[in-house]
């Protein structure tokens, strides 16, 4: 059976999403759109639908709050993730690691989401 690809918005500065990470997610049938900066991402929400959003945890607190409020208004689930490594004390990592990828997908789409192989 055919399933549509998962589409996730990435919000962070350009270095946040490397080509290697994008390719790994693409191989797992997930499209990472972006990265969009914290000022321009809202216009993309109007243009297309997203299954979720991954936000760079390095943004300052007021920016993180503002981004989450906009995503909430559009009904887009979001998580914060570190760049290629888990945040200190736990958290998510936007990386090529399959376990980290699965953790993000499960958090955004629910535990019933299929596990990436």
C-alpha cells in the first residue's frame, strides 16, 4: 500500500540542517523543508501543510515561544532539537541517527507512527 511521505518543517539558521542529515531523512521517506528562519517560517505555513516542525533549541526563549505560538495557531505539532546531538540532559537531536529520528517522528506524529527502518 502507498503511504504519502511525511513532511516536516525545520526552523533554524542555515547551518542547522546539514545536507547529510537531510539525505538521511529523505532515505527514510521524510521530507525536511527548510531550514526557515524564525521570522520567515510563518509564510510557509500559509503556502503548504506540514505534519510537524523541528525547531532549533538554540534560539532564545522569547523566539522559541513566538515560534511555538504561531505553529500552535496552525495546528502544527513541534519539538525542539539540538543540532546533530542530543541536548544536555536529554532532548532531541536533528541527526542521521535512526534512533534519534524515530524519537522525533514518534513525538510529532504519535506512538502509532511507523518506525523508520
